[in-house]
C-alpha cells in the first residue's frame, strides 16, 4: 500500500507536466504546417500574380488612351472588311509590303489590312458610281460619262496608296526631327542617375506634348520592357515598327552597349552628337540643292512675268508709235 501511494502521485505529476508540452508542441506544429502551406502557395502563385499585375499596370494607360479609337476603327473595319476581298493582293511580297507600310504609318489594328483595301474599293465605287448616278439623274447626260467614271474609279482606287505613302513620310519625318532633342533629355536623365528604363518612362511624359508620335512609340517600348520583353528585342521591334534609320541606329547602339558593357550615358551622348552632326550635314546638302530646284520655277514662271513687265510697255509703244510712223513714211 505504501508503495502504491508513493507511485501514484508521481505518475499523476508526470502526466500534468507532459500535458502542456504536448499542447505547445502540437500548436507549434500546426502553426508550422499552416505557414509552410501558405508559403508554398505564395511561392507558386507569385510569378503568375506578378506577371498579371505588371501587365495590368503597364497596359492600363494604353487601354484608356485607345478605347475610343478602337471603337471607331472597329465600326469602319466591320463595314469595309467585306469589300477587301475584291482588291486584296494575292502576292505574298505585296501583302508584306502593304502590311509594313501600314505599321510604319501607325495603323496597327488587327483589321487594318482589310480596312485599307476595303476603303480603296469603297472610294472607287463611290466616285465612279456617283458620277454615273449624277449623269443618269440629270436632264442631259454628262458627256463621256463612262470614260470619266473609269478615270474616277482609278483615282479612287489609287488615292489611298498616295495617302498612305504621305502618312508614312510625315510620321517618319516627325520621329526623326524630334529624336535629337529627345536624346538630349534622355542623356540628362541617365547622367542624373536614372536607369535607362526609368529614363525612358520619364521622357515619355516630358515629350508627350512636343513630340506625341515619338512619345507613343517610346511608351509602347517601355510597356514591352515592363511586361518582360528583353530590352534589345524591344528596341529592335521599335526600329522595325517605325522604319526610321535614326531609331534603327539608336537601337543598334543600345544593343551593343548592353553586349559589351560600356557606359550607356557616354554612348548616348556620343550618339546624340553624331546625330546632330548628320542633321547639319543634311541641312547643308539641302541648301546646296536649293539653287537647282529653284531653276525650273524661275524659268517657267518668274522670268516670263519679268519680261512682260519690262518689255511690255516698250512693245506697246513700238506698236502704237513706231510702226505707224514707219508705215506712213513708206
């Protein structure tokens, strides 16, 4: 009995000491398991969440800016796309050339190709059909209405080509003219301590009002970089998207700078200086050819009017005074 009394309290006391340890251990194990589960879930979901958040962040501005334009272009595309099959080229080379021209002109919608050729057919039919309809509604038909209608159809069909060519030239000229000043701002930002990506983001805001075309192109490039496109590929796509030689040279310089690890600020300053020198050389070249270009207007328009002003009174005087006197003497 004495032994039983001495053993029982010891067992009870050991159970009471072990119970808090078990409870604490179980709680810690549960907390560790929950933390491990949440950590694994966060690690597995982080890349996808980061990518989605990055895409939403960098595309929100572009979506807001182009929403109205997209709605308007979709309406025109739905109306003109059925007519594109009548004029769409069959040659793959011609298709590639037209698509590249549309991209250089800034017409990069999904249905820009069909809309362009649909507009060609619609304009040709509108001009030719309008003339024939007007001739039919008149009391007296328009002379040679069918021949004139053929001419108007040809004009309406090829006029969009001329418009597209002039739009490409105007856009590329605007990009080339604003690039030198933009490079100066970019050099200033990089030398002030900003990285190239941050400097590009800053100058797209700074030149938004003075150079909107270049600002939109650089904004798209920065959006591609933020979305995960390598910087070299983004600048290469910028050069291909615009077709401007200055931007092509800039992209090649940036790619070489990243490849060889040289200073980006020094390379940008040297490139900006060389670009300004090339611009001055082109201006001097155009100035030297101005005399030759002025020769034909001078011969065709200015000299005849000058001769008329100088010799006109003398000719009138000769006809009214000298010739009657000579005829009277004879």
